[in-house]
C-alpha cells in the first residue's frame, strides 16, 4: 500500500503543474502538450541523485509544493531556494495547498530576496509589483529570514507569463 501522504503530495504537484500549463496555454483541451519539446512547459522532474531539484519546474522558477495541515513556510522557502540552485534555476518558491479550495487558491510564497530579485528583473517598483500580483506580506518577528510575501496560484500564473515575456523582451 502506498504512503497516503506521499500520494497527496504527488497529486498536489500534478494539480499545480496541470493548472499552470492550462493557464499558460501550453496544453490542448485534453491536457496534452501542444509542443512536447517546449522548454516552457511546466513539468514534474524525475528525482535523481542526492541533490533534490524541486517538485515542479516552471522556468524560471522551481516550485516546492506542499500539501500539509500546518505549513512551515520559512522552512519550505529555504528548501525551495536550495533546490533552485541544484536545478540551475534563478528562483525558488513554495506552493502550499489551501484546504478545501480549488488549486487556483493555493498559496505561493516568495522569500523577500527572491521577491525583490523577480521584481527588479521585471522593472517594477515594490508597490506596483505587490498590487499587480496581489502579494501580501508576512513579517514575523525581527528575524527577516522568516519574512515572506504570498499570492495565490492564479496570480502566480499571470506573474509567470509576465516574467517569461519580460525575459524574452531583453
């Protein structure tokens, strides 16, 4: 019998991947890739070796997906950032399932440094970036390593498309 928690986690990863591929127009109505060789397809990579490369790759992001009752967001963010480096991607974020909600309402968490790097790469001010993608801050205590900014998967899909458009425009 399979581990039920692993099954739930795998399903969440697949749900996030499928939602983003659909939102970005990378799949047809049956969920098949329009171009299987397109590097922009959102994928769940095979895990190989000792260095984890994250749960979902959505160029230029590595997504660390979590389906847990009590999220430990700062820990998830540290894990996502390490996995982004392992995978050779510039950004790592954590995507946490929202209980009894559609995948669109899952929470996407950015560490402050990652949020700032993405914002600067897109040429946006902090207020513009926060408003455009519906970010809310979580500033817990004086330890800035525990601070993060969050949006939902739906807004992240828009941010992902805009990030890709910005990168191609340069």
